[in-house]
């Protein structure tokens, strides 16, 4: 199992304990959210939903970088788009979807979602 770089300690209760969310989990959420947007054919490097769902975290780590700090989450994603889709419009939808998914699933505040279009398919 890969060593966790950072974890975000978001939830705590002195009587129960704490919940820590690994950066890899936040990266996985970001990747799934990005690939749900119409026009995104996959992550850069040929990473698609099947690869991610089969535990392709090593490949995913090259296309999704997440930094979790006390200030919030910063995510950098490299994606491939389908031919014929508007790049600015699709990237805006990806940024919005990723931000919403991370905030809803983790409770962490998202500061930045940076998109790099690596290819067109």
C-alpha cells in the first residue's frame, strides 16, 4: 500500500475520536468527478474510470495532484477532452464539479482547481 503523504483532520469529537482523510482519497474523488463531466474522455495518460476503479492510484498520481492543508484543498488535474467540445466551457464544468464533489464528500474547503488539457481524443 502506498504511503500516505498528508491527511486532513476534519472531524473530531473528544468523546469519539478523529477522522483523517488521505490525500489519495481526495485525489480519487477529484478524478471521478472530472470524468463524470460530458466532454472529458479521461485523465491524461490513458487513465479512465476502469483504471481508477481497479485501484490505479499509481497512474492516477501522475494526473491528479492534491494538496490538503489547513487553508483548504488545492487540486491540479490533467485531462483529455473529446474532440468537438469547447475547452473553456468543459474545463469550467470540471472545476465546478470537482469543487462541489470534494466539498460535499469531505467537508473540506476547496481553494483551487487547476485544469491542464493534456490531449484531445
